[in-house]
């Protein structure tokens, strides 16, 4: 029962993170293959991440972040952008602004 509860908490965060990665990649004009090359990962891994079906390791998250020119902190903040108590069906994403702003 506890595993099911954790899964229900994690899946929306993976979907949100995948959407963030895809939006950032596209804003940089990168293909999945180009991001995968930058991150040292396989293109299908990046595809799975963007669709929210891959449970990333910390290392893979770091590699993707750096492939996008981001800090790991940016990726973690993107995952936490999912509003509390919001149910997200597979393939559905909350409407959010994933702009990464950095203070000077």
C-alpha cells in the first residue's frame, strides 16, 4: 500500500519534469538525439524521460541538466512545480510557466 502511495506522488513529478525538459530542449532548438549526445545518454532514454515514463537516477538528471545548460537545482525545482493535490492523468500536464529565471 505504501509503495502505491509513493508511486502516485512520483508519477506526476516525472510527467512535470519530462514536460520541462522537452520545453527547454525545444526552446534551445535541440533534437532528442542532440540532447542525448550532450548528456551522454541514448535518444530513447531522453524520449522516455520526456514522456514521464522513465524514473531517472540523480546522475541521469544531472547529465540532462548540463546537456540543457541548467543546474541540477533547476531540474529539482521543475519537479516541485506540480501543484499539491492535483491529479495528472498519463499524457496530461499542468499548465505552467517553466521559465528558468536566475537572479543577478
